[in-house]
């Protein structure tokens, strides 16, 4: 049975940002699961965060 994980904003930011304090924690989780879903609100929040950061 394939497990699906739903990622929140913190997980997504930590995964994308190598300097994030949580990066080393979330990478193994990301690699462990076959499918990770991201809610529309999370993806929009991440886009806005990175846009504001420049």
C-alpha cells in the first residue's frame, strides 16, 4: 500500500531551503515516501514567502 503524506508550509520551506534549520530533518522523510501532497494554500504561501525574500 502506497502512503501519501500531506506537507505543510514548514516542511515545504525546509525541504526547498538548504539553510533552513529543519532541512536535514525533512530530506530523509521526503525520500522515504512515494508521494507527498501539498495543499494549494501551502504552495501559495511558499511562493509568496520566496517572492518576498527576493
